[in-house]
């Protein structure tokens, strides 16, 4: 039996291109600290900025008749220290929690992507189908990141900030099975 194996890598990041040694995988037992933020602060009116995103790779094999024999998917959420920054004189533990929530939103969407891929029956057009799922989840991730900042006014509206932090924590629990 002849097998055809294909391998793809896709990276989604807020920011510029990232090298392999400039990332930290999301870990439920680790919370960001200001020492994780390595970039020079930007003069854009914000106190801090978190660069995070989803990376995934997949490989699959087809039989001679074109049926999918095997699909292996790896999906990870990363924080990018070299693209993340803060202004030391203007930060606090409260602001750090806001930045952690951005990282957690990316992890939530990594879990959503894992769930959607695990529940999909793919056809021979697997490459396009899996990329469409990824693009949809990535759009949702970016929308949620912007909505979080808009509704909390970048952490200035404390009530909304706390609501968002609780919502993201609850969603991470809801998608616990796909971590």
C-alpha cells in the first residue's frame, strides 16, 4: 500500500515573525510575570502589550485510493516575550492580570481549535478544510481579544475587567477536555 504523507505548519501571532527560542507555551501552573516581557515599550498610549497566539502543525497520510489513513495534529498556545512589553513606572499586579487574560484568551482558542478539529470528519480536501477551521477560530480569537480591551477599556473599567477574567476562566474550564 502506497502512502502519501503531508506536513503543514501554521503560526498565528500578534506581532512580527517569531523565532523558535522566543516563545513560552501556555501552562496552567505558570502565570506571567513582568520579567517575561522583554520588548522595548512602545509609545502608543498603552501601559503594556502581550503578544500571544496559536501555532499548529498537522500531518496526515492517504491510502492509494485517497482515503485519510492517519491525521496527527499538534496545537499550542504561546506567549512571545520579545514582542511583549510594559512601562515599569505605570504597571501593577492588576495590569499584569489583564495581560495574563490576553494570554488565556489565546489558550482558550487553542482548545476551541482542538475541539473543532477532533469533531470534524475530513474529506480528501483535508488541507483546505483544516485551514478553514483554523482561520475561523483565529478570527474569533482576534475578535475576543479586541472585545476584551474595548469592554474593559484596556483594564480601566474594573467591573468589566473582573467580569472578563471570570468569563475567560470559566471558558477554560468548559474546554478543559481539550487542553
